[in-house]
């Protein structure tokens, strides 16, 4: 059974500070909170794009998902930049499906 856990409202400065640490649960929770609550879609997009290069697979995988959330929440995303960044990722087999889902979300929700 899955349990819903609310993510904290997180600003960019707080998230980036947490991202430098090693607490993966806090990083992931704050990444979702930042993605959901950041009013500036471009700021959210650019911050999450940085996370694609994080060496921790939990962080980079969640960053992929968060890009889809940005498209869904804001109805906007820079499709060319995001698609280019996703295409240039060193893709592990378990990430391919996630990336395809996010690209579908971007194409459906973003202008």
C-alpha cells in the first residue's frame, strides 16, 4: 500500500542547499516541493535541468519526472532545450521508459 506524503513548500535557495547534502529523502522531497510550488516555470525548469547531471540515480531520475510535472503544472516548458538535455543523458535502461513518459507529458501539456 502506498502512503501519500505531502512535500514541503521549498524555494530555490533552500532546495539547492539541500541538494549539496547527502540526505536523499530530503533532496527528493524538496525537489518535488520546489517543482510544485515555484511560480516561475523557467526558473523551475532550469533548476531541475541541473539535477539531470547529478551522479545519484535517485536524483537524476526524479529530475526527469519533475520536468513532466513542470509542463503539466505550468503548461509551459522550453521543449527544445528539455528534449535536447534528455537526449544527451547517459540513459540507463530503467530510465528509458521514464524519459518517454515525460516526453509524452511535455508534448501533451506544454504549449
